[in-house]
C-alpha cells in the first residue's frame, strides 16, 4: 500500500532563517505531488504541484520554492522566512491522471 | 483561474439533525467536485466526490448535489452524529489538469 511521510511535524523558526520541509511517498511510482498551506479562513491554498522529476508549477507568488529531486520526493524551501510564512503545510500526492489526493500529516510552521 | 467559495464557515447542529454545506465555483470548465473531511489534528481525507455528468451522488448518510448551470454544489449529511464533527472542504478541478482548488472550509459541530 502507499504511504506518505512528511516531516517535521512542528517547526519554530526565526524570521530570516532558511526552511526545508520534506515529503516522500512510498508504494507508488510517478505520483503527482503537491504542497498546500492551510491558514485560518483561507482553506487549503495550493502552493506548488509537480507531475514529474524537475517539473514544478507555482500557483502563488511568494517567498517559497519547491523542488522534486527524485520521483517520490518533494521539498518545500525558503532562503529567508517571513512572519507571513507561518501556517500549516500539507504535502499530498495523487496517482498520475487521477484527482483524489492523499495528504501527509502536515507541518505546523511558526515563524517568530 | 478557478475560485471556490464555501458557506457557512461554521455550522452547529444537534445530533440527528441534517447539515448542509454549500459551495460555488467560477470556472464553468470545472467538472470534478470532491469533498474532504478533516478531523481535529488529522489530515484531510476524501469522503465523497461527484463529476459533472451526474446531478447527485449518495453514500449512506452523505450526499452531494451539483447544479452546473448555477455553478454550485452542496454536501448533505443526514442523521448527524458527534463523530461527524470536523472541518469540511469542498474543491473543484478540471478533469485531467489534476489541480484541486479548495474552498475555505466549514467547521461542523454536532452536539449530543
């Protein structure tokens, strides 16, 4: 069966520090991969999605970037965090060609 | 791009009552409409979905209706139970594009 791993679960970072959140999927190949941010009153906001290695689509101009160095690995990064980057970040995957999303357990990021 | 609006933001009902959550979407090309449930501290999970070729779909106590002309769809939960308490998200996408746009969420509280 397929599983998705996302870490860390919680993270407290100072303003201006870098960020790296990692997500990996097991038990499938060629998945679509997604990063969402969940903020109060704004639902689940799509940040990035990827349909293959090295293929990243950005949905919202921001201080963040994403990379997919391997088929089942998706990384969310920032060179310098802003206060507004605080939130709950969710990684998700879907089968290629399918819309059903399977979410990771999320990372609660607090930028202070 | 697609924009999905969801109402109400919070909904309180008594156990056994029905609950209805409504969503509207902007892109007439959207043809896939899922609903996700997120229990407190857990990841969102798909509970039901509907495609544009049908107007209604049921699964035990939950049902979803779609009105493509008006560009709105609704989630109906009958005989609510305390374990139905959660945040519910609607979403819309264009089949094949594999990119879900979510609503802002509805916090449902079912009181015993």
